[in-house]
C-alpha cells in the first residue's frame, strides 16, 4: 500500500497543511524537536492501533486547541481510499465516507511496520521483549492466538499459586497433575506456533539482513525451547509434561514454574555470535530492522498488501552502506525515514526529501 498524502490540523506541533508523499522513499529531515516523529506518528495512527509512542489522545492535540483532524489519502486494494480521524478525548474514524465504530476499524485496511528506537529492546532487553514481539506478530495472523495466551497465563498463575501452598494438602499431587496437563497442552500450542513463525521468518530475515549488511554479515534465528518437537503439538505437550514432572521438586522449592513458553526465547545471532552480547550498536539496529521488515513481508504474503515502512531515527549509527540500502534498495517498499543529519540525504538517489522546521514543511 501507498500513503499518497496527509492533511494535518492541530496535530501536536505541526502547522495545518497537506503533505504529498513519494511512492518510494520519503526522508523527513530536520533538527531535534522540529516535528519529524510527530509527522510519522500521525501517519501511523491510520493503522488503527495506538500511537507507537504510547501517547494519550489529549497529547496528540496541539496545546490550547480542542480537537485535531487528520486525513490520509492512500492506495490499497487497487484503489485510492480516504481515511480521516478527528481526535478529541476519543477518536472518530471514517473510511471512504463511512463512519467506523472505532479507530481499530482501520486495522488491516492501512498497515505499517514501524521501527522506533524503543524497538532496540528486542535485542538489548530480556527474553520477555522477544516473546512479546513474536506474540504480537503471530496475533496478526491468527486472531485466536491472543486468547490462547490469556488462557496459558491464567493456568500458569494458578499453578504457581498452587505450588506456593502446602504440599501436605490432601489431594495435592492429583491437583498438580491436572495443572500440569492443562499447562502442557496450552503451552505446547503456543511454543509450536512460535517455532513455526520463527521458521517462516528465518528465510526473510536472512535475505533482508544480507541486503542491509551488503552481504558482509549473516544473521541467524532460533526459537529456544527445551521441549519442542517440531510440527507436533501432541509430542511437544508430552515433552513439556515430562519436564514439569522431572522438575517438580525445584518448582515446589521456588514456588514457580520453570518450564513452559513463558521461559522460551528467540536467539538472534550475527555471524554465529549472540547479537545481544557481541553485536555493535549498528549491527543490533540492523537486526531489529531485518526482523521488523521480515515481519511485514510475512504479513504481505498472508494478506496480499505490503505495509509501509516507517523508520524513525534509524540512520544514526548506521554506516554508509547500510544507510544506502534503506534509502536506495528497498525496492517495492514505500519508506518513511526520519533523520537529523542533512548529509545523510545526499546519498538519496531518488525519492522525496521533506524538511521540517518548527512544525512546518520547508519547501
Ligand atoms: N500536543 C502538542 N502541542 C504542541 N506541541 C507539541 C505537542 N506534542 C509535542 N509537541 C512538540 O513537538 C516537538 C517534538 O516533536 P518531535 O516530532 O518529537 O521532534 P523530532 O523532530 O525530534 O522527531 C517538541 O517541541 C514538543 O514540544
Ligand atoms: Mg524524533
């Protein structure tokens, strides 16, 4: 899909205006605090999910104003479409002249893959960050998946609460057997879905990372799960059950469950060394970019539309070759890149430079 133009009124520090975009690369440049991220954020609100900055509605409205209005013209499903958002304490959304009951009605109509500096947690953060990434990505493909997670977390909390109780309780063993059975059945479904997703992601990530690093480096992904039997939920459940049984003593001593998808991790390595422990800042950035773009490519395979790519503040710390890849070799993608350094833009072969100063577009 292609964002053709946006009109903003009373949106954060942006002055009211219409901004046309190029079909390929759009580089938004300007000093700190001028409104680059604000502009990217306004486009991304049309994906129907919350601001990638996690902002509340009131924060989106220009200080001193009562409402904010955004209009996006985009091309998707072989036609030009119009979306609008009026933001007060809530969001009123319209698509092609039809009122939607909520902004979430945009989900799947206009899609973006967003990279912001916070996403670096995917490499730098703990395993929970990587599980969150996988779970969010899988949820877009399998609408029933979030329910499975809720169910698993409920069983896990109950099992943990039960472990903390006295072992001498009547029927303790029998009750624990039931929790183990439920936990391993639900847990195995989650682990298998994640493992399958990672295996689907691998090829794309490798290909994109190869492009970003100009073939200088190799990325590898592995879903780390001690009891996984690939492609068999039943056998995985059986293996998890066995793990739970053999670690019952330590689980009881610690009052928590040491095995299950809540402990799994996604290993990310550059040239066979853990990205978290060994990769440079720029290599880490490249890993996250490759993961995000590969996620978008899988969505495109599933739904037939390629999301736009929004890359906020990624250029710093990337070397010239990597910058060149993002600006000139993302063929078939509409890309929005923000950057501070005017020299970066010199490397742009074609596409559009949008310079922003004090919330206004400088022509
Ligand atoms: N609701 C708002 N009303 C007015 N100005 C705002 C609002 N929200 C943010 N700003 C201003 O926007 C600027 C930050 O813009 P931002 O897009 O984050 O900058 P950058 O170009 O560095 O990405 C700050 O000067 C901030 O004060
Ligand atoms: Mg910014």
